[in-house]
C-alpha cells in the first residue's frame, strides 16, 4: 500500500511537470544547412525555430580576447595560450570567421532565445578568473544580464561566476559529482548534468525540484533519451536535434 502511494505521488509529480520542458540547442542549432557549431548562424537558427535557449562555449586568449569555440584548440592552435592575431583569420566549417564573444552577444541582442554561456575550464586559474571578470563585464555592457545563464565544468569558475554576476543570475555546474543538496548549499540555480549521470541518479531530479532548483540534462540526442527526460519531468533538455525534440514535446 505504501509503495503504491509512493508510485502514485511520483506519477502525479511527473504529470505536473509534463509539458514544462524547454529546448536548449547544444552549441547552437548547427546540424542544419549553412550552419556550424558555435557559429553566429547557429545562434540565429536556434532563435528561428523558437528554441528557449542556445548554448555556446567561451575561452580567453593569452592577450585577453574572449573567443567562442568548444575545444581547447582551433585548427591545432591552443586558444588560451595563443594571441588573437593567430586566430582572427581562421574560418568555421560554414565559412564564418571564428567568432568572438563580442560578436556572439551583439547578435544575441537582436534575438529572443536565451543565451547559455559555458565558460570553459582554463589551465591557468588566474586566466580563468580574468575570463570570468571580462565575461560578466561584457554581458553587462551589452545589456544582456537578464537573458544570460552561465554553465561551467570548473568548480572555481562556478563560484567566481556566482560571486561576480548580478544576484539571481542562473549559474549551473556541469561536472556531475555533486548532489542537489550539495549544490543547494552553493546557491546555484540547479543541476546541469549529462544524460549518463542522470540515468545513474534519477532521484536527483525530484531532490532538485524539492529544493526549488531546476534540472537540465545534456546532450540528449536519441529518441530513447529524449523520452526518458520528458517522462522524468526535467526542466530543460539540451540537444543537437532541437526540432525533433520540439515535435516530441508538442505531442
């Protein structure tokens, strides 16, 4: 009888959260004609399909330029030890120049999609701290503080973003080893973990919600994983296939 009651409560919780999920495009909407990962076009395409958010990755060069790219290298050049002059003429797969954060935010000002900025962990924590300072300052200068959310694998970076961004700015930690209760003590917005981590710890979804925290799961590309996230009532789903996920959520 007790078990049945628990199951009914879980089903009710899932029903209450069903339909509340939002789609985040991973590295923008890049898997479409004319686009490329972390390109200006990928941000525009994410906005064009009405995606709630578009994620992109940020590094800082040795001379202090904030650059948008996922890997630590671009064309075999290590971004955090390079100078901008070594990178500025390089092109993405769709022919666009390698974008700076300045370019990405300027584009974002004209759009509606939420900007999910991943600050990449830097080898030098001093450089990473300066990157956080520059990111937060630039977001303020662009008037985008109300539309930005920060995510990072760096524990120190997460704490620095919490300290430097305006109070209430959503900051999420990506690494996957901390429970919702531990993250709540750090006063972050919620858990933002991989589908593999969340499948191992599905109870963290309810725990996070009970603590008033949001849940994002990444990178969710298969139908099986999309259905799992929808059924468990996570708040945000980050994917490389946003239109297919939108179709599922619309059913």
